[in-house]
C-alpha cells in the first residue's frame, strides 16, 4: 500500500492501544499511519475468547476484536501498513523513522509496540521452539489432539492456555514453580475444576529433552522443596510465564525502567521526548489488559493532538 512519507502522526504497533490511538487520531483529521509490525493486531490475535472487554456480553474472539478495531480505524482514514519500524531518530525534528529502507517523517509518534512472550532461557529451549515447544496455544493447540502436554506458569495466561488446550489434548499438566497460583480466583477455579487439568507444584523447569525427529518429548524440572531433579515425559510444552515489553528499538533513546518498560510522565502518555508518546503494554507493567491498553491509546492520541495544536501549525 502506498502511504505518505511526511505525517502528522505515526503510530508504531497495532494492538488495542495502537488501533485505539489510530481511531482517535483519524477522527481528529490527523491522518495517522499505523505500522502494524509482523504480528498485526498484537497479542490478542493469539488469544481465544475475550470475556472482559466491555460491550461484548457474550465475549468476542481476540482476532475478531482486532479486526473490528482495525476496520473502525480505517473507516475514519487511518492507513495500516503491515511493516515493522526498524529504526527511529527522535533527535531531529520532524522525527525520522525507517522501515524496509524507506524513510518516513513524523511530527509526532505514538509507540504502542506491546509486549512479547517471555521464554525460560533453559537448555533445549532455543532448539525446540516450534518443535513441541510453543508460546501460543491458539496457534499450535490443534497439533496436540489426544496428547498429554504441559503448560508452564502460574498466572492467568497459563490458566487460559491450559483451559483452551483441553479442547484438543487428553491431559494438560500445569507446571508451576511455587505451590500457590498467581492467577485470578476465577481463572484458578476454572482450571482446578477442569477434569483434564492436573497441577505439578514446586516444579522449576531446567531442561527440555527431545531430538531432531520427534521434537520435545520430555522435560526435567527441579523440585524446589526437595532440590531433586525429576524427568517427565510429555507430548508438548506451552510456556506461559508472562511477557517482555517490546522496547529494544528505543534503547538509549527513551527512558526505560528497570523491567524494560517505557516510562511515561505522570498520568499522561508523554515520554521524555516531546512529541513522542507511549501507550499500552509497552509502558504498563501493572494492568496489562486489552481495555486499559485501549484507554491509554486514546490518551496518547489526545496528547499527540494537543501537542500538535500547541506547538505547530497543522
Ligand atoms: P504473570 O501474571 O506475570 O504470571 C507469570 C507466571 O509465570 C507466574 O506464575 C510466575 O511464577 C511464572 N514464571 C515467571 N517466570 C518464570 C520462570 N522463569 N520459570 C517458571 N515460572 C515462571 O503473567 P500472565 O499470566 O501473562 O498475566 C499477565 C497479566 O495479564 C495479568 O495481569 C493477568 O491478569 C492478565 N491476563 C488476564 C487474562 C484473563 O483475564 N483472561 C489472561 C491472560 C493474562 P510466580 O507466580 O512464582 O512469579
């Protein structure tokens, strides 16, 4: 798709934050460009039922919700480009961005790059990702029909992945490093009451076992109570231990906290560079919900609009 190279607003990222920012910017006649990245729609495209997004009493499938948000943004004139921004220069003004060796200028930038699944960093992980080892039940669950699989983690993501996987697998074991869950009570109750789900407590994964032919077929964990190492068989493993904010593009350019999240000023979406705003999971280590991301996308759009009105003739 052809798109202008000089823009009032460029939005990086296309999850609920980026697309909500796009809706607001488009309705303010700012003709936003959204660089969607390689995973257009963000993390919600990898989930199933979203039951807590207001306005959908019967729930909505994550990918459908993202399609609706994109459609709404495009209806008002936002241009969604399925490209990744490779480089930013916020030192000169207008700001400069690069994608596929193309240079784009922007009077303001909204960063909504979200977060990516965390990995464990243990032996065998790099080798077997995509071969019996997954971070996305929605993407890969189908391959585990009537299999016995493991889900690693004790938060809402792990419960959600495990419950979803019971649609395919014959047995799902949730392996958690402690003996109490971090997940919300409602998700915990759903997982516990599911006949296909078992729990393996105090189990810290230390190595994935597999081979070229079969992929992962086993897993070694340390029992954190006894210190002993135990090997279990598995037909597949899903890692669901949270996410890392996608801020590598802004390292040494924007202020980032010790956990890697972009720092915004007080209740605003302002970063430490005037005209650059951040919204969604890339700057939120606390709430991390689709609806809070959408709300902060709205804030970023309003902040960008006010910045452009105050400082520059449009
Ligand atoms: P999370 O709440 O941070 O939970 C991560 C889990 O992984 C924790 O149980 C943690 O163990 C475990 N973990 C982390 N690093 C580990 C490691 N190296 N080895 C073994 N285990 C490890 O992340 P999340 O589950 O992705 O949830 C993030 C946010 O999204 C939460 O606010 C959650 O409510 C929300 N969310 C909501 C829904 C829903 O409502 N449907 C679905 C998904 C996510 P410890 O407990 O020991 O730290």
